[in-house]
C-alpha cells in the first residue's frame, strides 16, 4: 500500500488577509489544516485568537495586525511572510468591508474607505507579493463577489470595488501566466458572515431587489467559500487561470 500523501499545501507559505472572521478565517484555518504555513492578517485584534486556535490544533501560523487601506499595512503581511519563511506561495486577498447607501447619497468618506480597503489594499498587497510569487511560481486567489457580476442595489462603492478586483484578476492572470503565476477569483453570494450580518440598509428600500433566493441556503457558510479558495490555490487547479468561480448556490445561474 502506498504511504499517505503529504498534505496539499505542505511546506508552502500562504498569506491570507481579512483572516480574523468570516471567509478569511475559514480560509486561513483550512490552509493551515492542509499543511500551509499561514500568515494571517487583519486589523481586528481577534486575529490573535485565530492564530492561537490554528497553533493549538497543530498548525503553523503567524498573526499580523494591519490595515490594508494603508500601503504599509497592506504590504506588512508579505513582509512578514518573507522575513519569517523566506517565500510566498499563495496569496488570498480576502479583506473587505461592506457599506450600503442610496447611490445618490453615498458619502465621499464611505466611497473612499470601501475603495481603499477592497481595491487599493488588494493592489498594494498584490504588487508587493508578485516578485515572490514569480520566484515560487505561486498563485493568487481574490475575493470578488456576485456584485461584480450582477446589479446589487445600494451597494455602489462595494460593487465598483469588486468589479475592479475581478478586472485586476483577469489582467494579472494574462500578464503573469508565462512567468508561472496563476490568478483566480471567487465570487461569493449571500454568504452568512459577520460582515454581511452587520450590514445596515438605508431606509425605504425594496428589500426584494436586494435579496436573491438561493436554493442551497444550508451551504451558505464561509467554509463553503474557503473550500473553493483552497481548490483554486491547490496543485489540482494548475491549469485554471483568470477564472471566477461563483459560490452562490446557483443564484446567478
């Protein structure tokens, strides 16, 4: 009988932003469980608890407290990975925030904050990671959204940011393919996370325009998306590049 195979991510270094809760937390935990050395980053102090939990269950993880809306904060997880482990094999850009407003009433500060976290932060983290990913022939998985694929009322800034992430995914996939780097995205829809649960809609909205019905409600937890992210980052997906994988229970089918 052949010996048990090594975990898919054995001895690989994975950076996960937004890892303190929701999809980011589930992704960091899953990658660590499959053998990755995880650099888990978030502005939320709960990131320390996430890493402690990973370590307590036998994984290897390092916590980074950083704000991706600031260039130095967005680059910090990559710097930590290189300083601690000497390489980056997987980058999961999960950090993001939600905000809802009537589009004609979006405050400047809301627009600027959402774009800074969801799009500019992804740019800064990715740009810092690319030389290391070229060296390791690694890959990136972006967290886009079904809001990048269809209309999401009252989510103008969020939809614009996720549309930008999706465009970035395809551009990078083409540009770096011949240098051995793959770039893909997941597009979750209606996932039950603290971020979604804390969203406040403006007054006098037609909620029926916002809530699409998913036939698979029982699978709407963050672990479902983490499984998709892990697949895209794994060797089995070696010929998948520039793809967006919807994780929405068929909402946009």
